């Protein structure tokens, strides 16, 4: 890269024209889920805008590498592929879709209020109703098991089994959920400025506190040993290296700036973390060289970073903001 160039000079700017709820890569296509109910597909110089939720807004979105799954305030769950094909997976009858998740065997899960549903790869739909609203969903790494964040804890459920659900209790409102790659830990984000974790083998609790604001974004390192989180003026990265996880261990702080971290996304192959801030800035932080950061996007009037995603090869980063600015950054060959 020439000395007079920066990473930001390689950004292809995109006018999403709406709040960017999420972004993901479907092969080499960047798929943006937008607050106006549309999905924007960007590949090379071609852009395609689809009315996935024409009468609503996208509230939740996720992807499995082949399709983008969106849930809206119209009560619908829609699957969109890179070629622009759309399929309605579910319609709750108008109840907002609070969370969506993808799982093994092309499974899709969604929640609408207290109702949680899973459609497996054969098209069969399984359901469970909880005592409180399901706010976060993720599939366990092993087995066909769904983990649900709810009020006062988390629920572990095998959709195709009659086995009773397992409860992971902890007082408070749990808004999101994630599981470690080795299947040993479950971690929730909370309405309060904290995270909570459970070690599944014995139910031991891990309380991760000290955040000045709510954590809305989490990302696991490619080796599964670190969990990066937003909610402070640095990316807070917790160690999950030993059998005790982060219990009794301080987190690492990366990319410290005078602005709140809004989004984090680990590179899929390298110990590099993309960090997006309230002021629109994006840094790439190298964990192996603490304090070594590259500026990917300078602070901007484009609003807070609301979405970050790498492609599978880790050669392209896509981002979106609260006021509809977006971009695709192909990393230059140095």
C-alpha cells in the first residue's frame, strides 16, 4: 500500500438510505438488513434492493453464509439468498419478531414474544412457549439444541426431543445469548451494564461487569479462546482459555478511544478485531500486538456503527451506520 494511502481510501461507499440493522456476507455478496424493511445486496458494482418486509422494519437478522434471515415488526421471518430469491419462513400474525438464529441442518429459529419456534431442515416446525419474552437465540455447537435468553436466565431446549428443558437461572433481563465454540460456556448480554456466563458442566456462574453502558455486540475469536464485547471506550475481550473461562481473570482492552465501542467483529482467520464506534470510526486491532491498530474508517458524521461483518476469507469488511451510511472495504494486498 503506497505511503500516501490509508485503508479508508479503499472503501466503496454505499448509500443504504436507512438504519443498517445488520450486515453479513453470502459468498462474495454483502447483504445489508435495513430498518426500512428492505435488504440491500451488494456484489462488485451491482446493487439490488429487495422489499423483504414492505410493511415493516427489520428488527433482527442473522446469516449462515448462504442466506440472510430477517425478522420484522410485521411479524414475518424472511430468508433471502444472494441471487435475490426470497422465502417467507413464518408469519406470527403481527407480533414483532424479537430474535432470529440459524443452526445445523439449515435450521432457522425465531421468537415472537414468549413464543419460540424452530424450523428444521426438513421443514418441520417445533415450538415452545416460555414464561417471559425470548430476547436472544443461538444454537449450541453440538447437537440440535437451541439456547434462549429470557427474563431471569436462559433456557436450553432440544426442539426435536421430548426431553425437559434445562434452565440456567440468573436474576435480571437477558437480552442476547452466545455459546463458546467448544460448547463449555454460555454467555448472555443483559439489560444492565453487564454480561453473565454459565459453565455448562456444573452451572458455575461468571459475572462480567464494569461496563459504562449496555453490551450490544459480541464476537468470538476464530480459535474460540476470546470473547470481544462492546459497551465501553475500548473493546473488552474476555479470556476463555482455561476450564474456568474468565472467572477471576481480567479482560483485555483493545483499541481504546474517546468514543464508545458499538460493534465488534473478529477476523475469521487471524487474531484481528474490527471495532466500530459511536462516532463512526472503525479500527482494526491486532491482539498479538496490543496497541497496534489500523484506521479503517475515520470518525464521520455518518452516525454510529451499527453493523460489522467479515467475508469468509477475511479479505473484505462490510459496515453500516445508524443513519444509512454503509460501505465495503476490500483489504489491499500489502
